[in-house]
């Protein structure tokens, strides 16, 4: 019987506006033992994603909300401590939905074994994980980029946006990123190879897009929603594609969500706007991971992680996402 102690963050109230520490209870319980077909995993790194804010709200969505009193949902990577399934052995490194805790007991079939020798562990939560796959399927399947087109992506220095812009370049497109602050803008141009960057905190986004996209925007990969989405909609090229991945500017909105006012541009430009959730591509994850890994090994795709140490920092670290403070994929080293 396991004597391991497990620290956990449990959701105790539905956040109003920004997530607060008081929305959670930090408890310690026994880690427990895996049942048939299960494995006990020591969580090493946790993935912090904007989608977590939506998971805390009551109401219908693409996944059920986290229940009050339940461990906060989160993806993570860890090491198998004990297994009751022949597909996993102690010492294996696995990725899955671990929750915000030190240890998790999960069904072996819901864990993916990865090779820790091929990449730093946090990369499996970023460019080689859900954010990378989100960029891959969103841009290629929905955006369907063609050589020479102009691709604009918001939150371009974030975990998803950074990969979107680089894939756009791999496919022969122009990549224009919208990011917050001069450091992030320099990073996406000088290190990631974007053609241009627009600093939404310090310059006029509309003027920047007009300068860098004189023939209009062929593909827009939206991670922020709100005012920036509206501006982009007014500047679409004919037969443009708008990919709705997220709306981080709206997740903590105390009023009603600000929707697009310039949607008639879709009609005028014979354009298309489509939302998606990466979980629906689960059957094709191996395809995406193989492509992403190949680009990384070839030096065509670069990645960056923003690592914060300490499980106990979770509520405060999560807020970095919504203040635009993270630089790269935000993870917690447990």
C-alpha cells in the first residue's frame, strides 16, 4: 500500500473574473494505489493553458466543467511509480491529464508514453504537446495555407501562436505576429523567423496590419478574440480563412463576452470563420507529433518554455497567462 502523500489543488468556487487563490483549496491526501488497468504517476511538470479558465465555469462546453471539490484539471508529464497494466512499467515517462497535484492515478490507455531522451520534458507539454498539435491541425486543416499567402496570428509569442507562425513559414507563407511588448516582438522575428511583428501594447494594431499586410489577410489564427479579432475581420483578403482557437482577452470578462462586430466582412470577402478544439483530432495525434518532431530535429521549428517552480504557486502562476506575462509555453515544475 502506498504511503506517498499527495498535495492537490481542488476547485472550491466558480471564479468571477480573474482566478484567485481563494477559488481553490490546497490539501494533502494519500496518493493511493493503482487499480486494474491503471498506473500511479509522479507528476513532474504541469501544463498551464488558457482553456483552464473555461473549465472552471459551469455550463455546456466541449468537456464537462471541473466539479466543485474536484482536483483542478490540467495536463502534465510524469514518471510511472507503479503500474497495473502491461503497457506501462515503473520508470516510464508519460503524458496525460494529471490534474494539479503531485501524483495521479490514471487509466493506462489514457496516458501516452514518450521518450525523455528526445526532448526536454516540458517540450512534450508545448511544441510537442497539445499547443503544438493545436497549431498544426488548426493552421493546416482549417487554414489550409497556400504558398505566398499572408498568415496573421495573435498571442504570437505564446505556446500555440509561436508554432503557428513557424509552420506558416515552413509552408512558404508570410507570417505576421501580434504580441505584447518589444521583447516578444523581437523574439518572434529574430529567433522564430516571422516576417513582421506588431506590438499591441505599444502601437496601433490596425496601422501595423495595414503596413505589413497591404493586400489583406489570407489566414488569421485567433487566440485572443475581442478588439483584435474585430480589427482583423475588417482587413480580410478575398476567400480568407479565420481560425478561432481561443479568446484569452474574454475569459475573465465580468460582462457579456465581446463578440465580432465586423462579421459582415466574411460575406463581402467570401471568407470563412471556423472554430475548433484539438481534442477532436485525437486519432491523428501521431501524425502531428511526427511532423512537429521532424521539424524540430531539422532546425525548422524552435520552442521556448516559461518554467515556474513549485506546485504551491499554481493559482498565482496561472494568472500570468491572462496578464500576458508568460514568455513561451507556461509550465510548473512540480
